[in-house]
């Protein structure tokens, strides 16, 4: 099988891409390579300072890059709505990469809206953002949404805990993280199914970066690692640049169809080259995905409303997508 590399990214000139959590790690490397391929890239970060720094670092490598920073806090629906109102005014949005997230918060915390922090930031925020940006996405000729999941989607938790979705009765840092990443993968699959059913030519797929050494791990509070753990980490993991490869393949490759899932090919998907992998069994239930979607609509107030495409007259050159977003 031919190895997929950065050289396989097609020209992205004339496209607009948005990467969340783009100020560091996998998100920053993803934004860098999209810009290198010619896309205009919006780097969404939680603070203006982090966004400016990320943009400056890209421009030092690529002086001609078309990149800009925007503030987005996925732990705040107010921030999501404000951000979407700004970006939704673009002529089109070709690519949305739902990358930002938090991991294994030691004690249960809640977002501005009262959601468990990992579930709210990793899933509910991106869910509301994606629906809010659907009109801009459907104005693109070949829109794509790539959502970053994790190998945690198939670890420990075998299904969404609908009985205690916000972990109010029981909370474990790892379990809550696993649920949020399983929810991300189920969302990506359900978005693809709903788009296909509505006749919207939107590709929705997902990626698992493997065990990537990023500040998602290094910034977590906790005990000091033992020496043997550090040695094993070096053996089993790869850096953020390689961790971005599954995302980049899912987001740009012509064979990355809706419903596909990309991950590293070695060490039980912990490191290696990006390849298509099977959907983990916990994410395969369409009934659970529908229930999760409906729960997310109720919690966030976001809703999907499909309308018929407008009647087009001869000579019309304005493309309007058949999908729209409403807020309850």
C-alpha cells in the first residue's frame, strides 16, 4: 500500500478552512499544512494572544500564507454563537476541522452553560458550532467537516451513558474523556448520514491522531511520570506533526469519503502513517447516534432544519445550499 504523505495534499487554492484549537499541537500543524497547500485558514483559539502567536509562527515559516486568528471558546455557547455569526458571513466555508478539546480533567468541572467540561468542550461545543456554520458550508462546492476523535472512543466505555450524560452522579476523568470522544465519532457519522439523506454534498469524516505528544497531555495536572513511563511514551508515541497526519488525510484526501475514519497504522493505532481504519463497535449504533444528536439539540438549542433547494433559473450563477440552521 502506498504511503500517504504531505505531498499528497492537493492544491487548496481558493478554499477557506477553519481549524479549532489551532494555536498549538495537532491543530497548529494542521493549519500550517492547509496554509502551505494554498488554503486561506482561520485559526480559532480561546484567546486573542494565543491566536496571534499561532499566526505569527505560521507566517515565519510561510511568509505568503493567508491566515488569520479568531477567538472561540467551545466551553461557552455564547462564544460559539458570536463566532459563528462572524464566520457565517463568509461567502463560503470549504472545510471545518473540529480539533479543539480538553482531556482527563481531574475533578468534575462545568462549562459556562453548566455542562460537564469534557463533554461540553469536546462534543457539545463542536456540535453547536457545526450546525451554526452549515449555511456557510453548503455554499461551498465540496464542503467537508473533519472531527478529531480518539482511540479513547473504543476504550473502557462501550456506549454513551444517557442515564448520567453529564456525570453528575459519578465522575471519572478518563471515562468522561472516553465518552466525549466516542460522542465526537458518532456525531461525525450521523452528520454524514443526515447530509446524504438531505441531498447535501457534505463529506463528514473523523480522525484519530494516535498517541501524540502535545500540550493536551503535558499541560494536564497530575503526578510526575516515572522514568520507565517516559521511556515507554517515547517508544509508543509520535510528535504533534505526525499526530496531525490522520486529520490532514481525512480533511484533504480525495478518497476520504463521508463516514471514513483515519488513524495511525502501527502500535495499535498509537503511531505511524495515516490509514483508513474500521469504525469502532461502540460508535456503530445508528439508534444511539440519533439519540445523542437529539440530546445535543436539546442541551445546546441548536437544531437542523432541511429546506428544499431554491428554484434555479437559466443563467443563475449563485449557489445556495439546501441545508439551513435554526435556533430554537
